[in-house]
C-alpha cells in the first residue's frame, strides 16, 4: 500500500526554527508537495520538490531525498501566524496525489 | 479574483436526503477535484475531472456523483446521504497535472453533517 507518515503534532517557540518530517512509501514518485492549512481554512501551496536537495523560499525551505523516501519542511524565525497544519503530499506513478494526515504546529510565545 | 468558490459553506442533512455541492473556479483551469477531509486522515480524492464533460473516480467515489457540464463548474452530488459522509469537502483546481507541477488551488471548504 501507499503511505505518507508525518508527526501528528509539534510545538515550537516564536522566533525559533522547526523541522517537520515526512516519510513516504508510494508506487513511484513524481514530486512532493507541502501545503499549509490554517484551522477552518483551505490548504495553500507552500513548496514542490521533484529533485533531491533543498528548495528555499524566504523563511520556509523544503528538502527531498528520493533514495530515502524522505522530505522535511524547515520553518525559520517562527511567527504566531505559522500556527497551522502542514500537509505533505506525494505524486505517485499515476500522477495521483497521496496525502499525509498533516502535522499540527503549535507556536508558543 | 475569486479563485475557487464553494457553496454552501455549511449544511446539515438527515440520513437519506440528497444534496449538491457547487464548485466554481474563475482561473480557466482544466483540472478540478473533489476531496473529503476527516480528522486524523489525509485528504482523500472522491472524483476528479480533466476537462469539460469528463469525470473520473478517485479513491473514495462510492455514494457520490459528479458532473462537469461547464469548464468552470464541478458539482458533487450525494443521492442518499449517510452519517459516514459527515466530513469537510474541498474542491480544488489546477492548471496542469501529470508531469507538470500541478499546484492545487482549493476552495474554502463545505462542512457537511449527516444526522
């Protein structure tokens, strides 16, 4: 079967750095997405990785290792507004998206 | 620019009732999707469409029907609602799919409760 694993919940302090991990086992791989979802709102696109390495976008970075079936989302200089769920999704060999259950990130002052 | 709009935002149904969720997008996207989101689970694809007049089954299609008569609209129907269909439903659209990035744009969600 296909599986995406993420921690259920993480807590971090305002101004700090947090790394959210995602491991996947899918039938094929055609890219990995990270989305942010605030409570009661729609998911919004954060990043896309298809090749190994680090993609940086301001305070957010996403890393991919295809050989290890592993990705992480790195959030720097945390702000209270970063409190949200972070969803990892993998596009499989049929170009269908397989979604993780999401990681709820709680930011404390 | 409205993006993706879903109606209604909230609905309470009794078991056996029917209803339709409407999704409209103004980005001229070819691809549209209906997902459901339940606590502790990832988004699950119900049905999707790769263009006007086309529909296809996703991971959890049973109990749902869809139609894509116009490019900008994608309707999700429940013919006989069941408590197991209590969920938050998200519509999404994308400009491309397959090998292209295919970033999804989501609507705000429709919260459905079936009693």
